[in-house]
C-alpha cells in the first residue's frame, strides 16, 4: 500500500541524511515524525536543502529502490543565521505534478569552528565534524528555543 512506511531524505551540499520511517499502516495521506533531527554545516551564501520523500519497501526496494512520493527544495539565505527557529512548508512534486507538502521546522545556528552556521532539521544522531562534541549543538535547557521538533 502506498505511504505505508514513509521517510524523508534531506540533502545539503554533499551530505544526505534519512529520517526513520513514519509508520502508516492505514495509508493515511498525512504522517508525522517525532524527535527527528539533522545537522548540516552551512558556510553562508545562497543554498538549498533538498527533500525527497519515499515509501520504504522490502524486496521491491532491492530491485527498483523505494518509490518516490515527491521532491522539493527549501532555499536558504545568509540572513537566516539569526538563531531563530523557522517553519516552512516545502511543496513536493513528482514528474512535474504536485505530490504533497512537507512541513518542517529549521534553525540556523552559529557554530564556532564550523564557519557561518549550521542548519538543523530532522535526524536523531547527527554526524559531527572532527574535533567537535554533541554538547556544542545542544540548545541550552533554559532557552526559549529548547522545544523538540
């Protein structure tokens, strides 16, 4: 059944991360992800976060890959590095036709030693640059932006 185990691939620069699968045994038209985060290094200038939504399949994926639900792009600009959380609805397309929407929360943070900032979005275990620690990427508990997305 279409949309039974949906996941999102987020690509920024040369790095791609995948969310876990959102269970959808009844094939509803909407799914949600909880506690997913991704971390990407952003050095400034115009950039794009590419999203690909796919439906995880078993044997079929070995033969043809997981079916594409849709793809979209979130455009980033240097003015976003103000540490404020933002929300965006990214329109998805497949074969030139509308295929849905991904709503996400993202935040660009200045990270010492990694250039201008880091874009955060959706996956549990971000890969860190050599010489960094997870503590550098945590929002302080007393911050107004400490809620999980």
